[in-house]
């Protein structure tokens, strides 16, 4: 999947998504890299002393990755770490949400396909979690912006069935319906309004909500669960 990358030395910024180690002490890293997308990178002997990278090759570590493209694969030469989110590793709830996003990216992104927009969304959403924004708000923003970048996000303004402007909403498999078209439990108008605000608000505005509580947590949690279901459409 990396045949389009020229042979030789190269340098790309990105993040470690996955790390595996073989019995022989070789590391394989799944990196999400700017301009080249997700790539498997080899680090022979890196877990048995020949070339140790320490914490720079842990999942969720961001940096500039110095690589060598051989005839068949990419090799890691060194890492210049720019952000490791180490403080979050002492906060299980916030760490868990970043690892869940990591899992979703590993599952849904196409290896070798550039996705710089999603890379940026992942980074800035992770910053929100580090800054203390409520995890449900950060997750909603991350998922909706990702889906929107791919043209899959449900409209938060119009009924998916009749196109009328939504006051409140009802979830369906294809989007939100109005009261006339929808059935079942409703998303209250004030929560739907917050859905819209969080989906489109600038980073700085959301950082100012870092100490704010979230009303209707179960509705937000259900909304995030349903956004994840939209990602299943592209698998």
C-alpha cells in the first residue's frame, strides 16, 4: 500500500495508532502520517535493545517520524516527539476516550490513503480532552467532524425524511427526523441546539467550557453511539 512513496529517507508528522512486538523483538507500528495516511512501519530489534525508542513509539504519541523507505517496507529511524499526552495516562476516563478514537481510526481509515483532515480533527479533539472539556462534548465533536469530512454526517438542521427545519429530533438509521416523521424518544430542542454548537464551535470556545457540566449525559452518550454507527456504512 506504500508503493507510491519513493525509496530513500523521508520525514512525516503524525501519530502512533498501534504498536505490536514479535517474539524476536521487532516492533511494527501503525502510524497515521500527514500526506501519506496510515502506514505500517518496521523497527527491527527495537524491543530487545538494538535500537530502543522508549516512550516515543507508544500509541497516542505525536511527532515527526524520520523513516527510510526500502524496496518493500518502511523503517523507523528516529522520532522527534511533539506531544505525548502523558498527563492523560493518569486519568483513566480521558485516556479511555482517546484510545477509543485510536481504535476507530485504526478500524476505519484506509491504509495508504491520505486523510490529513481526519488527522487534524484527531489532534485538536485530543487537545480538548487534555484541556478538560467534558469527554462527551469532545467525542461528539470528534465524531461529527470526522463524518462531516467524509460527507457522512447527519444533518442537525433538517429532517432527513421531509426536509423541514428541526426544532427537536428523533434518531433513525439515516439521520434525524422531525416530530411529524419520527417516533420514539425525542432529543430535546435545547440539547439539539448544543449538538449544533459543539459540532461547529471553534477550539478556543470549547476550551472555555472545560469546567462546565453536561445536561442530559445519556442523550449525548446515545448520540455519540449513533454517530459511530454511521462509520459502519463505509466499512
